[in-house]
């Protein structure tokens, strides 16, 4: 039986790296944000360990999204087909698939999520560095500290909102979306249904898993 390679091993690896590091950052970040969630830091090794690891895991997350940017930036450009898809987004959300234009490898919604994570990731990195070395900020520039706290919180909330939608769409709305990012392959029927403009160009594999894995 022939299936289609949706994500290469390297793409699945970078996605896993970004997902695991992101979950750790959000959990410890919530623990630092309010005493109501401090128990999370205790579960993850204690407040001191969490505070030490949080910025370092933040760098791991930064590496992951930079890797993702390098791998997918061309696929994430908005095209004329995406603009048509955007106009039909209401049909997509109501599962009226027959009224939704064909999409490429990533649809318009996936592309917007990608750029949200890139922008918020950059904001988290810059503000996070300021907070990491907050003791080095001169007294007359303390406004930078307050700005960093605000930017860090807003960017984190932006990613949380995006991730919730991303998980919901990948698990509940688009069947086999989770399988694709975990195992890399999808059925030809799935590819033609959800990403028809890409399906004809995608590499085919066999169910035995013997194929030339395509790096992005």
C-alpha cells in the first residue's frame, strides 16, 4: 500500500524539540507568574532548579524555532491560493470541506500559526535575555525591566492561544494530523483531501517504511 511522506525525520525531530521545550517553558513560566501555580515548579524539581533551567531551555526552544524557520520559511509564504483559502475559512471551521479551496503543503491557518510562533518566539528571546541578566540593567534603565516583563507575558499568552488552536485542529478537526507529525506519513486520500495542491508532488513511500527520507 502506498502512502505519502508528510514530514521527514528531521522535521519531526525539530517539531518534537520545539514542543517538549515549549511545554517545559510554559509550565515553569506559569509557576513563576503566580503563587497559585508554584506547585508546578516543585513537581519539576523545585523552584531553584526551575529558575536555573528555564532560560537554558529557552535557548533550546530558540534553536528549535530557528531550525523550523530555516526548514519551512519557503513553504510558509502566503500565495494567491492562500488568499482564496482565507476567504473560505468560515467553511473550513464549519467542516464544509467541499466549499474550501485546495491548499498547498500548509494551509493559510497553519502559515499564520507559524509566523505567530516566529514573532512571539523572537519577543520571548529578547525579553527573556533582559530578564535573565536583569541585575546588569542600570538603575536609570529600569523601565527596560518592566517592559521586558510585559513583553514576555504578552508573547507567552500569544503562543498559548496559538498552541491551543493548533492542538485542537491537529487532533480533533483534522483526523490523522497527529499521526503525521509523529510518524511522518499520511494516506494519499488524506493528502488529496486536505492539501490537494501539494499531494501530487509529495514523495510516496511503502507501508514497510522503506523510502528515501526527504529532508526539508
